[in-house]
C-alpha cells in the first residue's frame, strides 16, 4: 500500500483540476470537493473531500498556482494565509488625507506588495490605526522606491503617527472578489470492513 501511495504522490497534480469556489474578497476557507459528471453530462454530483493527502494538494487562484495556504487533513478545508508579511517595520509614519492613508519610511521596504492588495496592520501606538481582517483597507499606490504606500479606506478614524517602530503589515489572506479557486489533490476514502 505504501508503494502505491508513494507512486501517486510522484504524479504531478493539476491545480486547476477541481473547482472549489469563487472568491468574495473576505472568505479565506474553502472545502476541497470533487465533481463527478455523468457520461452523458446530464448530471453532476459534488462530493466534499475530507481526507486529502496533504502533500498532494495544489491550489490555484484564477489559474495561477499559489503557495499561501494550509490544508486540514481531517476536514479537507483549505485556508488561505497572507501572501506577504512584513514584520517589525521601523521608522513608519502614517498620514491621513480624506479616505487616503499614506504610510512611509526612510528605511522600510514594502517589498512584494501589489496594487489592489487588501492589507492588515498592527503595532501602531494609536489603537485606531491597527486593523483586522474585517476592516477595508485597499492598497492603491506603491512608490517606485518601495518606501511609501497609499491605501484607500472606508474608515474616518485614522490618526497621524510618526516614527513608529515594530509595525507589522500583511496582505489579507482571502482571494480577491470573483477569483476562481481550484485545486488538484489525492485523497483517502474512509471504509469499514464487516
């Protein structure tokens, strides 16, 4: 049996094989599932997969394979994790202009962030500047030297802050709204012997 398992894990999986769902911009957990189509394509049956072989699971967002996820081997739930985490940033200054928040630093580099990322922040001295995954804050611009970012926000409670150390910024883990989430995987089928 172990040889058979090892053989299947060597076979490359297609991360676009099975449809898991559509991104909402906030949902970060998706159930692995397998769709069976009848030979005449008149009927489909969707089966939740609860015992995936963890090492075999590959996931794609809009057809592009991603690595920022975990999979629960007992439930088959795929949980997206932040694509980028920037920890212990130094000398950050936060300024506010209407619905725009600008964060800059002479030393910090906002590497690997891209426009339209939703970001989450912690470590600011003023508690109203710390966010969580339910607060809408969308990256709108990154300077060419990667030392300044601008974000649009629905909140009006932001407070200016200067030269703050120890700030963490990470991308919201959820796939973007209308993103097509797919996966390829091997799985165990629970059986009972009488």
